[in-house]
């Protein structure tokens, strides 16, 4: 029986969703409700289109030659991709059979749902570490706990899977010296972390909240200054990490 998933959208990007030029599938559904989320339209499964694996692979194959020449691959993002682990496993399995590099973009909060079979066909994980301490994590996500993300990261390392850590820098929310140092310490403790990407907060998703009649929690928050970005990146480098 063909595996199906709820797919919100897909796109082709370069340099932001893994190495090279990527076909990126955004799955629908996420439990975290991060204050800085720029895609509230991906929160619910019902916001996506039900597609079977054959249909999504047909879309991927349209770009296959292009992404191979550009040394890219396929990234599955969200929402939260691990709400639909069977669909991710099926797509990644088919991608690897076609010689396409696979990358999973996840918060790690649902890492326990990722089977060993899924990880066997995952070449890279883009791991969003929301915060470095429980108090800040609860402020960012308003749900859950940090522990599943850390456990998932160490499981990936035990399997030798490369990780690119992503950290969203939000003034007044994730920018304290203590929180940044805690995130850096977590990243430095994971043997397969290849790089850390410090992503500056932006308000580009505000229009989506308005369209959904939802309040944007950080409507009054500005993007981080260059000085703040420099300080935070320096903190990660102080832990011996490669930072972008």
C-alpha cells in the first residue's frame, strides 16, 4: 500500500536547506507553536494536501537532474516533519535509491518517532535547537521540554549522522548570554555537529498571522542588530564550533 502524507507545499532553494540546491517539501502539522514561527499556516495537518509517495516523487523527479548537477538533494521540512515519519521514510528511501542526498529538518521534539529505518536513509539532519534551558524553551514553544531534542541529537551522533544545528536569535527571548552558552554547550557535546547556523529573527510571517486572524506574538520585536549577531556567533565559536 502506498504511504500518504499531508504536504503543505514544496519549493526549490539554494544554500538554506542543506548543501547545494534542494527540493524542499514542507509537511503540514506541528505541535510546538514557537513564538517566532513564520509559517502558522503549517500548524495543522488539514492545511496540507494529501499526497501519496508516488505523487511527491513525481514532483521531485522533475528537478532531479538539476539538483544532482548542483550537488544538492531533497530536504523534508515542516511544520514538523516527524509528525509523519512513515511518509518521510518512504520518500527518503526512494530518494536514496535514485542517488539523491536526503536532509531532515526537525526540532527533534518528536525524535522518538524516527525509526532506525528512517535514520538509515537520512544523510543529514538540520536540527533546530530552540533554547538551551528549560525556562527559555517553555517561553519559546509554550509546550513540551528540551530533553527529547537533546536525546535525539545524541542518538544521531551515535549513528554517525551529520548534524547542522540551527538557532533562531530573537532579541528579548533567546538572546541572553546564559541561554546562548547553554545551546552552544549542547551543540559542542554532540560529536557529529558540523556547523551552527545562527538565524536572525524576522517578521516576514506577520501577514500569514493576519490572514489567519491569529495574533503574532512577536509583532513588536525587532530583528537582532549586527552587534548582537556578532556576540552570539562569537559565543558559539568559543565552544569550538563552526558558525554561520
